[in-house]
């Protein structure tokens, strides 16, 4: 199985800050990396697919980059509604696996 | 717009079989997409259970050791999850989700159902 490791597991930032979350795969996965946002007591929501493609309806303040084993999710200007836990997920091979999550507090 | 809704018993006794349905609205489950189950233990991360496509054998996560069965009922536009021999470790929120067209089982999940909390306890 491909292991996905996110860092940090928790971060605290201020409104307007630029925030970066990192996801590392245990082997090369090309661009088969997706990002989700999960707000409290809600289902996860797709933000970014294929490493850098913004899902329809997601604010342009979110962006993704990377390939191979190292990926980043960036929030260019943190807003109060961005309070959530963020997960990466690899779609290179089954079993599909997720990172452990990054909790973002404001 | 496609809508997914999980339904299940809420409480299951240890050693019994957990059964969940995902009802899909405004979209046919035979329309070429894969459909998935994912779970999240309270306060923990996400775990992919498996997925199914109409007319194709399902994919399962090996770590469940053969306890999982995913099936489709096209007459009800539903797909289902059965997890046998449950223990307290299977207590989780269970989500169903849709995968995109033409990507096979190796893809992203969108959208998700709201989730169903299943507690395993006697």
C-alpha cells in the first residue's frame, strides 16, 4: 500500500495568511493526488484533483502543486471559513489511501 | 445534480454484520461511474473500503480480510455495503461517494453523502 504523510498535523494561522500543507507519498504517484476539505461534522469536499486542477466552485485562493512524491496545498489568503481539516489522497493505485489530515485553526 | 444518502441501523452488535445502503438521486448508478464506500472512525482519518461499477467485480481494501461485500441494486438505484464479524474497531462514520467518469476505480471522490454513524456495541 502507498503511505501518505501530511505535515504539519496541526497549524494555527491568522486571517489573510498564506498557508501551505505538505503531502508526501511513500513512492512516486505521478500527479495522482487529490485534496479534500472537511469541516466539523460534515462530509469531506473535493478541492483539488490530479495535483493541481481546481474543482468547480472552489475558490481560487486554493491551489495545488507537485508531482512524484511531494505535493502541496496552498491557501493564498486564509479566511475564517477555511477552518477545517485537510486531507490528501492518492489515486495512483488501489487500495486508495489518505493522509492523516492537517487541522487548520484560525 | 447527483445526491447521495447513506442509510443504516445506527447500532450493530459485535460479531454481527453491518449493512448500509447508499441511495443515489438524480443520476443513474449504471451511467458509467464507480461508486465507493469510505469510513472515518470518530476523531480519526479517512479509510477507503472499496468501490463498485455496474457490470464489473468490486474492488476492496485487502486490510478488511474478506469481511467486505459491496453490491448494486439497480432497481432501487442503490449500492450497498456489508461488513461481517464487526468489532468496536468498526465504529465509524460511513460515507458513500461517486468517482468521475472514465477514470476507473483509481480516482477522486465527488460528491460524498453526508455520512452515517455506525456504532458497534452490545
